[in-house]
C-alpha cells in the first residue's frame, strides 16, 4: 500500500520550477530559485541529516539553479509554538487532538500514535484501508497493519471512552504554557472570530 509521497510532493514543485523557468527565459541566463521548506531536524532522523542550505542538484539543470533553504531546520518544538503564538496565525486542530505531525490522516510515514489517533477520529476510513490491505495481502506500513492500528484505537476507546474534542489551545499550552496560550486564543477570537 505504500506509495511515494515524496514523489507526489516533488512532482508539482518541479512543474512550478519549469513554469517559472519558462516565464523568466527572457533573462538569457539560468533562473535562480530559492525553495524555502519548513523541514526541521527534530522531526526525524532523516531530516536531521539534511543541510540547512543546499543546492538541489536533482531539480537544477542548465536552465535553472535551485537552492533549498530550511529556515527553521534547527528549531525545537517550543520555538515553533512560540512563533505560532507570536504570529497570531491559526494552527490545525489535529495538534490539539494529539497529533505530533500533520499530514494525511493515514500517512505511511506518520508516527504510530498519529495513525491510531486517525483511526479513532475516522474509523470508517480506517476500516476501508483495512479492507484494501486484506485484498492486496500487504500491511499498511512495514511492520504495522491497519488491523493493528484499529485494534489499538479500539483499545484506547475501551479504556478512555470515545475521543472527545480537546479544548482549543491544548497543544500550544503544552509547549508555551497556559498564560501565553490564553493571550493567543484571545487574539484569535478578536482577529478571526474564533471562540476563545
């Protein structure tokens, strides 16, 4: 069931690079493109190995020069949440539900706890994945079947009861404290009409 999520992300980006290169062909020299990516070293062992700034040799060619910059590569979780609070921008409610990262609800690259959380939130989609898994005879993710993800979700439901919507700001408060979160939520209410 695994598919190349990185390939699915790179395809549209490379299409954009080609479009920009064509639009700027009149310059008569290779186009320089700076790709700013929000990857952080703290997110995975693989991302920790990435450089903060590097030439994207796979996307560069004689017509374009692509430099990748990861401006938040060295940031820890607390710094990310402090910046979210400072910026006043809303964040996805999946974090309040307990997700460590935000991706597709059943991303093969997701951590196991996020997958279990997804199975609790959308059990009908988890069941559809399990049926597909049974048809093709392969686990959803290496070493972890969707059946097992569903079993873990059901065990949590039995132990804790149905997942209840956590209060908005739960994730932020865990990283920056209740006082900063309260100020952030008040600004959200004023700026976007969100309930404080």
